[in-house]
């Protein structure tokens, strides 16, 4: 099933020259990972407290989602291509994504027609999905990234919602139904990640 994640290799190709410059300057993969997490948490907190009263602040969401995807690609290339892989980096990479996703999605609980139930459900299922993918190496399989509605797809969804909210000042009522659909898609990707992992070790 096609997901935005499948475009990652082309995106990495564009970012590779910048990644090389960062490596030469002594920037580490772990530093990039932590920077992306800290900015995500800070932006999520800012939008939670100030966004509902000033929806235009949500225009920061699509901009940061794009930059965060770039930073995620860069930290991965620094680790793989410049000899910076580490056990600590593996922990930081997985945990920072879960923290960042939760922080960036949380402000939408205060935006009508959404709420704690719909957005909270997506946050919970997103964490379960990433856990299912990260458990692959525990059984001897690669890390699993199957879609639909993986991290990149969720970034597109929430970035688009932030853009809409920032430009229009509110979200239409039918947006509520995107979240049950997203929840079902995340459940499907969790199943796909478990299945792919099991298939990988049975070959």
C-alpha cells in the first residue's frame, strides 16, 4: 500500500549534501534527534496554550512537520552513513518520535469538532503502532514501517489540519470523522507491521 514513507529515499537524496556538511561540522545523529524532539514538545506546548485562541499559530504546524521529517531523515543518514550508530541512538530515535508525535497532536484536542476522545485515541494508537514496528528486531526481523497511516502519513494529516485551521480559523464538522478513519488505518498498519515481522523471521 502506497504511503508517504515510500518517498523517503528520494527525500534523503536531496538532503544528503546537507547531511555531509553537518557530519563534517561535528553534528551528531543523537544531537539532531534530541533537537527535533525538544522543538516538537515546545511547539506542541505553545499551540496547546495559545493556539485555540489564535488559530493562525497553527500555521507553524505544517512548516515544522516538514522540517521534522527532514531532520528525521538527516539523523538516520548520519547514523548509517557516517558511522554514528549507537545503542543510545536507537532508544532516542524510537522514544523521541513517540514523545514528539504526542506533543504535536495534543493541541488539537482543544479544537472543535475534535476532542480528547478522537485525538487521544489517535495518539494512543500511534504509540502502539510505533511499538509494533520497533519490536521487529527483538524477534530477529528488521524494524517495520508498514502503512497505512505511518509516521509520515500522520505528519501530513496533522500538518494539513494545521494549515487549514491557520488559514480558515476553524475546522468543518466533517473533519471529526477523519479521526475514526485514521484510527482504523493505524490499527491496520499495526497488524501489517506484526505480520511483516513474523514473515521476515519465518523465511
